C-alpha cells in the first residue's frame, strides 16, 4: 500500500460513485473523456481539489479564485460563472449523498481538438468540465507516524517558462520527482528551486522549525498552496514567527522539526529527509499548536458557511 500525504481510508462506496462530465452524471465505469481532449493530448487544462465537511465546501472561494486565475493565465475563457460551476459540484455531491470527509477534484480542459496538436485554435468544443467527488478520510496512521522525504534532482521551474504557482494538468516533472523518491525508499519528494534552495514537495508545501520559528520558502518557486497560506496566517495569529526565505538542505538537516501542508492531509509531520531523522517520534508542541489551530480554522469556515445557507 503506497504511503504519503494522500493516504486515505479504503471506502467501498467509491466504487459506485456518480461522476459529473460536462454536467451529465455517469457511473464511475462509464465516465469518459475523448482521446482528442486537450488535457489528454497535451496536458492543456487546470484543476482544483478541495474538501467537503458537514455539507460545506471548505475554502471554496479561495480555490475558485485560483482556478479562474489559472484559466486566465493559460488564455482559457470559462463560459460559465462561479455559481454555475458550484451548482454542478453540489449536484454531484447530492447525487452521491455526500456530506462528510469528501474530496472533490474539479478539472477543466480547453476542450476537444480537431486533430492531435498543441495549437489551441484547433479546439472545436468548449471546455470539458469533470467533477469527481470521493469518500476520502485521511489515514490516521500517516498523521501519527509522519512521512519521509527524499530530495529529488528534478528542480522546481522558473516562472518564466512554467510558473510553479500554476495549478495545471502538466505535472510530469512532479511525477518524475516522486518516482525518484519512491525508488530511494521515501514516501514523497522534496524539490529544490533553480538556485538550489528548498522550494516545495511534489504534491505539498514544505515547512521546518528552527529555534522556535517556522521557516518556509519565499513562494517564488513553490506551489500556490491554499493550506500553505492558511498556515502562514495561523502563525501570525498564534504569535509564531514565520519566515518566508531562502534556505538550503544544510539548514533543513539541522531543523528541529519539519512538516508539509496540503488540502487533503492538512498538516503532516516529516520524520526523515534523505534518511536523516528529524526531531523526536512524537509531534513537537509547535506542530501540535498549528494542527489544532488549523482544525479550529476549519470549524470557523464551516460555521461561516452554515450561516450563509
């Protein structure tokens, strides 16, 4: 069984879910996209992933902000409103009777091509929109035991050729980094930026603690993580110094603790990096404080959303 920040408790209900493909609800086995789809042909599309608890789509406004920004960056006109898209997501959730511990994957590609090609002018349809909602509860074992990282030779790219903040379908370099980590016996990959400083992980954002402070990268070469942003805000709320700065593996290997952040796993402790153990087996009080504060933030979000309904 693979181990990582996306470890989930097995749920047999996912075998019979309905998936929304351009607004049509289809059984999992029948949900398909054409081989001429832009996303399949050249990775031309954008996506978002967010959680649903107690019927509330958590931090969905921030996710939609990021989706619309990504579509604008790649020159893809979205022919629907945010509200129309949310109605499509809600329809999918309702059809599957989903309310708690749900993960939604929302994917938008440029559309169907006339012929296999990179040229967007050969697109002959509007965007394809797929909504996959699954019953996914994060593994308690992963949360308790933490994960190990391996530093990949695959670097996070420069913003002038593929901005790492763009949440697009082109993820091959991250897959390559993860494969290196797996082959090295680790769970996930730590990635450096073009200058050799620590940037992010293949699917999550990286933080470490040093002398009672929290350090993370500058944000120039890392994923535009919504959970990352929340953790930085929580540090300010809790009076914890959070430094967004350049730092190398030299500092990382001497860190007191480290953790990664992501929409699905929240805050996950890192036990080892490149085979070197970090901290103790138990969570540090600093990481525990942030984990508790993040859960409180989720509760605040749920209460705010329930008031609006």
